């Protein structure tokens, strides 16, 4: 079926003059003004007067099959459900394992990713978990990257964290080398997605690798860079050197200056908010709270809906241009992770679209041309979701 979305403002993620988008099947077939559906075609016209169409959001760090476990088996978070993602505007997601790669497995992650794709959204996964040497599906990371379509890199690999395996530099070097060559052979980004904790070493292990090897800085994507003031400053240096940095949304217990809206504003003021900066939710993972002695004192579950909530806040509260904010969860992510036909509204690209109201609230969502959300009402549910 053809779908014609009419009379909207369109951000591509840059603002353009066109007002209509024609969807044919799973793809964007035309963008323009006064587009029509021929009489001989089965189609639907959706009037989006007063709304703004933007690219579907890409969340590149979500614990699809659950996370947690730091407080024992009962603290393992449940699998995420389809509508949790789509109602927040996410149309492409990258799944990862975290601390627990014993009761959670790469097989489980891969199957969950495939299930979500069968239900309607686009999915990828990182191969591995916190530990180094890390867990993979085949004997090596390189084989995973070459032989498994959904595997785009290694992650999330923990450094500078009391929950990490305290990897040696040589182990990290080998992992990065495997990711690079596997990425080349598999035509993937082959990035190493790094979990950064509050440890005193920060990004130093990666700087050491960059000094001692030929591995380029763009092979690494460190996340949770806004965890501490010290880590944020290190991240800014990493960005200035040509590296990628990823900010974590939903950190409401952080000082305001370390939360995503303020950090995006600060980077923009310093003219550093370039296409190497991304934002992810860390959604569906556990949110453990530790005291200074490293003792667990609290636990929560991360929401994927904080992704757009925080990016939107950078526009509404800090005055960040909408197109600049959007890039951090659309085109920037697609470029960093090598996603073709994602992250922009262009002819031939996948029809992953979000319609926002004047308050920038998510109203409608299309994923691969299928309308998942209509006027804030879920249209497509996961297989075992409880309808509400």
C-alpha cells in the first residue's frame, strides 16, 4: 500500500521546504509539495497539518533481552517489548549485553533482536559483554562480524569500572584489531563500543592503544561519557582528536551540567557538537546505585523513552536548533555505525519516520513503512504484549 503524508514541516534532519512524503512499501518514494496518490493505486492519505516529520530515532545502546543482575537473580531486568521502543520514536535499535553474560547470552540477544525485527523495527547487535576476553557467538569476534548480518561491532566492553574484567592493554588491543579487520571483511563499522565507569583511569587505556598501535581513533565509541565531570572533559579531548563520543540519556540523578540537555548545549556553544557526537538511552538496563565503598544501595530499570525526552529538552530549554539536536539520534548514529538508508528523510531511504506535535511530543511513528503509532495510540504490538 502507498501512504502519502501531507502538509507537515519536514526536518531531514535539516529543515527543508517540502511538505509531503510518499511511502511505497518500506521506502520513501518521493518528497515534495502537492504530491498525490494515483486513482489506480491502493493508498492512504494522512494529513499531518501542524505536525513536524523527522527521521526515526536510532538508539544504539539498549539491553534488549534484559540487563542487571548485580543484586542477584531477582534483579535481572525483563526483556524489552516492541511498543516501549516505538512509542518513544525509536525505529532502529542496537542491542547489547552488559554485566551479566552468564545468564544472558549472545544467542539470546540475537534471537530477541530478530524477534523485534519480525515485529516491525530494524535491529542490530554488538557481540560481547563487559568482559575481556568477551563472549561471542562464533569462536572469534572477527567471525561474528563477517558471518552474522546483525553484528556490527563489539560491545559493551567495560573499562575503568569495578565491574569490568580489568582488561590488560594487550587484550584490548587484540579486541580492537579483531573488530577492525572483521568490520572490513564484513563491510561493517566494526566499532568497539566501550562502557566507561567512574574508575580513575578513564579513557587512558584507549589513549595508550592509540599511541602504541595503528588502530584509528574512530574504531572506538566510548559511552557514558557524561558520567562524571572528569570523564566529560576527557571525552571532549577525545572528540577534539577526531574520536566519537556517546552520551547517556536519562541520568536524572546526575548534576544538571552532566545531563544530556546541558551537555549538548555546552558542546554547541563551544562549536564542538559535530557529527561524531551521539546520544543513547542505555534503555532496559539496570540502574544500580553504589556508595563510595562500591556497595549496591539501589536499583532501577532504564527507560528507552528518555532518549527523545532529553534531546527534546535541549531544544525546548536550552534553545538548541532542532536539526542540530536531531542529528545526535539520527544521521550521526547512522554515519558512525555505517547504517545505509537510515537516519535521514531521502528518496530511497527506509520509511522510518516520526511525526511530532508543536510541543515536540511523539504523535505518530512509521518503521519500515508500517505505521506503528497513530496520534499517540499504539497500532502494532509485540507478540506477547498486553494491550492497553
